[in-house]
C-alpha cells in the first residue's frame, strides 16, 4: 500500500492507496489502520483507499473536526478530491460510525455500505480496555453511543452488509441487530468464533463475505 498525503481545508490528511478497479473507501477502527489479510485481499480486488483519520497513526489533529459526524464531513472532502466518484464504503467499529454518518449526510457519495461491528449505536462498558482512549474522548466517542446517530440511522438507504463477530465483547451482537432493524436495506452476517478484532480472528470469513457482497 502506497502512503500519500493531501491538504484539506481543516489540515493535512494522510492516506493509503493500493489496487486497481472499482473504488472502495475503507474507514479504520480506533486501533488505527490494521494491516490485515482482509485489507490485502481487498486491494487485490478493488482500488482501495484508506484515509488515516486525524490523530491516528501519529498524525496531527484537525482543530475544526471534533466529532464522528464532523469526521464524516472530512471523509466526504477526501472522497471528492481523491476518489472522485461515488463508491462503496466499508467501516470497522469507530470507522463504521463515521461511515454511517457519511451515508446520512452525503448519500450521493456512497454506493453500498459494509459495516463491521459498527460503533455509535451501543454504550461501551467503561471497564473494557480500549486503544486510543484519548482520541475517543476527543471525538466524543468515549461512551461509544451517539444518540443522534441512533435517531437518524433510518435515513440510510444504501444496500448494507453488517458483519458481526459472535464473540464480540466490546460492541456486542445486539448492537448489530439494532442496526439491522433500523436500516432500510440491510443484511446481517455473523462470523463464528470472532471477537471485536474479527479481521484478525477470522480474516478469510470476513473477506469472503465482503467480496461476495460487493461482487
């Protein structure tokens, strides 16, 4: 994957790009960009774009961007400037919440949606050890739940695949089931024996589900 950087109105944004073909915009979890077999497989099938959200991977924060909803606006600017066309969007956990906001606020940019154990719909147990806790607090995501997102998720009209690990103790299956009920055109696929790090736990299963859904 090639690392590049662009300048947006709120500041610089790093991103990775690999592959050829139909574009796929991938939004990473709170753990940052995970170099998984899933990403490698997607890069073999699509033109894969992975923006590094401000503050992650040691990058600079953007003072004007303080919520997951505002991050979606930043991603929209990135997509318009770099991807340059309507594309499929995939978001994992924290990135899933950003992806949902992008589909709500800028539906013309999103073709189909893949949500891996998406955050934003369920409160997270404060006792769970989480990476980048300070960044989650910075973006108002320390509790995990975004009440406004829960209220507006029904506005998402894109065909959506929700992928959920059966052993996820961070964002449990009831959160994915809530998304399935509220979204207009969604299917829910469980990955057996996978926790919140489902791309690391069961990469072959996750990749097969996503590639089959996106064709």
